[in-house]
């Protein structure tokens, strides 16, 4: 069962042009397009005349036109015209979805349009600040449940094993990190400190550290599908930990948006923004490449894990590092319970 | 459920040689072969000794010989010989099918052999007349229900959208065409006239028209799997519409035979015969290439439509252009009802 | 249903190094690895923390370490350590399997470890005698039930049809071979004699025969998954048949070990040992190539047969050549019956 009454990332704003984009979300085939007036629309990717996916058609003015017999639809799903037939039956319409463009992201509400309240969209202002936080973005398709992607982000002891060659660092440091976890209204947040530790290759390549560093990892999960990450490091003695100083070292903000495609696959929308050497485009590019490599390492693990859990879900045992994950799970379970209540099942 | 008590095209006569041809029809694996005596045979593609498909074996004389332990079968499915065993149990036999070679096609009756009445085979004499109607033939595999292929042929308003680059023409002309539909005993027929219209590229490339043309499209569907098409155009003023003149312009006869492979796939047997410039082989070839391109455009639509309808069959709405399709559906439903009656389900 | 209380070949000894080897046997994902101490271990290929296949991790000392969060396991499945957590819950363990290295093979008992009695492992001493029986080995993956591989070996009349181009010989000779079949305690054995017959290409290429030969085929099936083959030929008049002489001609010992991967696939472990020209490595190599070609011919048949039987299992008819196969089937059915008894189903 999916959590339908929620906002998810459907796409990057830059992905939606005046040509149809087909994307299955929460098991529903959807076509996204930008109307002549500029607004983004999302409707069911299925003409209700003969069933052809509308994504095989084209955008004309405010409508999307079916590529089979030319029937067109408004952004709200209403049939606009049938070639050669003056009367358009009013009940001839397809499902539409509420969509909002915000912070470079296209957000979609998968429940009823009337229930869509844009106040609930998790904000990410850094995407609007290319001067302080230059970034590149990516849409990654993964053959795993979206929940495994979130789990992965909430137990960082995996860094020493999965990301040996990139952001890893040594296992001891990771598993002995200072670690404080707090439940929030819509999820969980945690801070992890690797004090007086060796900077990993990705960090050291980006910034000239003098030697060992104090490294922080600030994460917040907002159910059902967003994780904010703010990580960085300063030379030991700069007061990163003691005085909250964040200036002058390595600083990354990563946006993670995960949206189920099906029960067995998801879209992973991420961006990497850097708070150092902001006016060097090659640094932005290098960060993007480094994150791509890192997340490719995760992809191998997540897809193998998903296949394994599909074969056998139980039993699993938690460790002390699973605290944030367990709280996140409760947040998702709460949303699922409300979902069942709303749908009366 | 399939309509089994019916004749279907199994293959082109030219496809059946002295080597086995494996083809699944209506969900049943069948092997077709030409016996030494020349007659075509069709039997179950499964040796009843150890189950190997007989199509992996070879044709020897009047029999097909299994490629595993050499057991051979007659064209009527009776086991002919078991190497090294003198006694052949009489009940050791496999299913056989009634087949008839006619009009360059191999027709197969998918019900009981005893019920096969060749009088019911839809005739197509033009295949025997290479002088007046030179043609080339093709067997196309499609991942869609055979019914969608028939539907496609019965609503020609798709030409302006699907076949823009080939036989399309403009949408207005198509949807405003004169259109008369008649139910027949075994299906439906219709005539469509595009009077005083611009000839489409395929037509104009084939014949020197003076300018605008009167264009006809004559279709007849014979359930469950045949559509006859006779289309053409004459210069305006030649009396094509008013006097029934068909001489001297562009004239095409297309045979469409569609046979289910499974519920999700079919074989589409088609030929294109031209009634102009009959002694120019390159014209026959050019027509074949043009039709191949056109039907490749249909294939994209039909396979996407099938996948979409598999996900969600209902609801669908008909337009005024669906009249012929709706009558055809009734003809198929009538056959299905009889099928249920015969099978007692 | 699988016969779980039995020894199967899991791998060749040479396949198991200090890196994990993933292999699904009887539907269970297993990881095999060699510990620092040298012993082979086999455990469930699934970390019980978050479900990742352990085969994506690495071997460290006596343990296998998960590639996700570094949790490690002993060869008996007990969790050895959790990075950053001093307490290891005693019930945190995964399934382990009894394994024995013998005769160059790694044998695995798929039932409970406590029931594993190595006395029941089918012996094959020839693998230990590279002087008299030089050989090469192979692991072949087949998309068919393991039972079809055994069936194939027990009805040699297939040689004339499947192996025309390799070890075939003529159909008449095969189906008229002298043939004696004996049920054994754990399976069946048979001897087949082609007296005064033309040596097949593989034989003739290996040994200089004067002309026609007496050819024997000695087979023994040990349920559930082993077939011993001893075949060869001597010039007519050398007393192969009459006096049991086996010296100086062509002599092959082939080990066949077949282990189910799933209900629809299996691993086929085979070796080919030659009892002639033992100190010519190119002869060993040539034999390996010849057997590879031969078994590739079988693979085509077996996979097509499996797919066909999946579509329709019944009816099948036996011939007189199926005697050994029918007895083997009874031996397997007896094991299956005991299996049901043990599992109380």
C-alpha cells in the first residue's frame, strides 16, 4: 500500500517542457507536460477513448492531444475536443493531479486534488540560491522500494563498507561517531560528529585541509519521501563542534527526494550544493561526479537488498545504529495508518 | 477466451517448406510442415514421448521426426514409428489440425478437425492474379491482442495522427469524410470518401495526379480475423464517386489477416497489391516498403495501447467514428457466445 | 518439492576461494567461501540485519563480512561481530549448511546439519587419480529441471538424434544395442553394448582403431543427483564383451553431478577423464572440448523440453528404452515420499 495523501517529487522543473513526459508514480501511469501558458499539468497517461498512453501524443496549446485519433484533454483532465464530433460528453475525462513548481522541483499530490495543500510541501530554499549554493541535479531510477533509499540515508555506518572508495573513511570512526537522534513531527533528525578524524578523499580533494578535521553530518527525514543532508568538515580547532562554526571548510547540502514508481522501484531525485569555492563551475561539476559515483555504489547495494528481501522479508535484527531508521519507520507507519483510515480499508 | 471454431491464417504458403515451422496460435504450440507428397500438415508441437517440441526435429517423407529419440508422426498426429520398438501403441498420437492452402495462404481450423468446413474460408482471389494485382507479402509479429489490429483498421480517423508522415493527409478531411457503414452477416463493411482532397505522399509518389483527387476507402471485416481493404483515388472529375469509375488512378488492395498467438500477441499477415503500373516490379517493391513503414507506425501505437489496456481496461468512451468498430465487436461477441455454447461453459 | 535430505554437488573444490561465491541451490540463496583456516563454509546468502546478500561482502579470517554495515558471521552462521556495538544478541544468526570436500567436489547437505552423514556421499575416486584418469571439469547452468538431465543420461537412444555430429553413431545400432538394466539400492544401473559397430567420430579421432569396434556404455545413477558413466570401445576380437577386457582401446569416465537451482533450472557439474594417452595434455583438452560440444547439444534439447513440459506435462508415453529412466523415477519418488514423511506434509 502506498501513502497517497502526500506530496512527492514528480520531476525537476527543468525536465518538464512542451513535450509530454511519461512517469509512473505510486503505480499510476502519469503524463506531465507544460502548457502554452507555462503551467505544468499532470494527468493520467491514458486516453479514455481507446486507452493509448497520452505521452505518445503531443502538447498543443493548453491541451495534450492523443496520438491515435486526436482527442485532446485540458490540464484538469477534461476532454477538450474530439476531431469530427461537435459534442463532447461531459463525463469524458481522465484523472488529473495537483502539481506545484517550487524550489526547482515539481511536486505532485497523489491523493484527491481537493485535498492538496501546498503548505505541506517540504521547503528547500537552497535550490533558489545558486550564488551561495551552486548545484547540479539528477534523476536516478532504482529497482528497489523507496523505503530502502531512506533507510540507507539514516544509518551512516554503511559509509565505511559501501563507500570505501569515495566518501567512506574508516569503520571505527563511523561506528564510534557522536550521534544524537531526535524524533520530529513529520520524521526524524540526527547529527553525527566524527571529531578529529581523517578527511575522506572527496573532502580532501575539494578543500585544502591542514590535517585532521571535525566532520559533521546533519540529516533530517520528512515523511514520506524527503531527506535533507548538511554535511561538512573544518580543520580541528576551528570550533565547528564547540562553537557551531561552519565557515571556511568543506560544506555540502544534499537534497534527497525519493518517490515510489512501483512497489519494486523508485525515482531518486538528488542535488548536491557546495558551500565552498562557489564561483568555480568545475568544482560544481566535480561534486556532481563524486556524488554520482557514491550513489552508484548505493544503487548496487539497494537493488540487491531489495531482491533479497523480496525473497524473504523476515527475520531482521536491528542494531544500535538503527535508531533513526526505526523512528522514521514509525513516521511512515503513522502515515500508512491514516491512509487506511481515509480509504476505509 | 479464444474463438476456436474458425479459420485463421496460419502462414503464407511460401513459408511452409520441408523443414518444420513452429508457430503458436491461439495459445497452442503448433508445428507446420510440408510432407514429401506436397501437402501441408499442422500438428501439436510436442512429442508425446518426452515432450520435446517436434519443430526441433526434421521432416522425413510424410512424417515429422522428433529430434530427441527419433519418434515419428504422420500429418494426422498418429505415431508412425518408434526406433527399436516394433509395436506402436495406437493411442500414442498428438493433436492435428485441419489446414487448407488457398489464395497463397495456409488456413488453419482451430476447432475439431471434423468440424472444419473449407467453404467458410474468406476468399481472396486477387492473390492468384499477379498480372492485374502484383503484390508482396509479410508476416508481422505484434505484442498486442489481435482485436486491436482489427479495431485500428475500422476507425480511419487515426490516419491523420498515426500516419502523418506516410498515408496520413489532414485531420479535417478525415473526420469529415463521407462515411457509410453496413453490418454484414459475418462482420461489417464501410466506405469512406475524401472528395476533392489533397493526395497523400504515398499516392502522389505512385501516380501522376493533376491536383486534387476523389479518394475512396472500402473496407470489409470478416470475423474473426480478416479485413479486406480496397482504396484508391482518381483525379477530381473522373467520376470515381458519381459513376463508380475505378480505372486509371491509384488503386490498392490490401489483405489483412490477423491471428492470435496468445492473449497478448498476434501475427499480422498482410499483402499489398497495386492496380496501376502493374508491370513495373520496382513499383511493387516501393509499395511494400511504404506499407511496411505505415504498419510500423501502427505497431508502436498498438503495442502501447495493449500494455495500457492491460493495466486498466475500463472505462472507455466511443466516438461517432467508432460505428464500424462497435458492429465488428458485436460480430466477435456473437462468435464468442457460440464458442461458449459449443464448449458448454 | 525438493529432496532436501540428501548430498548434492555444490561446486568444484577449485571454485571456492577466499572470495564469496553466491549460488542458489534447491531454491535457497547460499554463499560459499573458504575460511582463513582453509575449510569451506556455506551459509544463507542474506545478512539478518538488513537483508543484503552476504556474497556482496568479503571474507575476513574465519568470517564473512556483510558489505552494507560490516556485520560478520562465522561459518556456522553465528553472528561474530557488529561494528560499534559490543553486545551481539545470541539469536542473531543465519542458516548454515554441512559441507564436505571430497573427490575434488564440494558436497552440500541441504537438510538439517545434524542429519548430515558423510558416509552417504557418492564416492568418485577417479578424480583423485590424475595419472590414470587425467580430466578437466566444468560447471554448466541449464534452464531445466535437474530430473531432465538425469532422464537424458538414462536413455541413450537419443545419441543418434541429438548427437549426430559428435558421439552419435547410427540409430539402428543404438536402438538394437544389447541392453541390461538393474535396479540398485539407491538408483539404477545399466550396460549397453554396441557390438561390431562403427566407432563414432569422437572415438576414432582419439584412438587408432583397425575398423569396427565393440563399444560399451556402463551407467549408474545414484539418487538424487549423480550419474557415473564408464564408456569405451576396443577393436572387435579383443574380448571386451566376452572376457571383460578394457585395456588398450578408448575408455572414458564421465562424472555427472546435477543439482537443482530452482524448479526450472539446475547446475550440471561434469568431468571427463580418459584412460588412454594419459600423458598427453592436448588429449585431455580435446576430450573436454568434445564433451562441451556434446553437452551443448543436450542443453538445447533439455531447455526446449523443459519449456514444453511446463506448458503441458501430460500425457507422456514410455517406450521400451525408458526402462532405466522409469526405475530412476521410482528411486526419486521414494526419496520424495520419505521427504514428505520427514517434513510431516
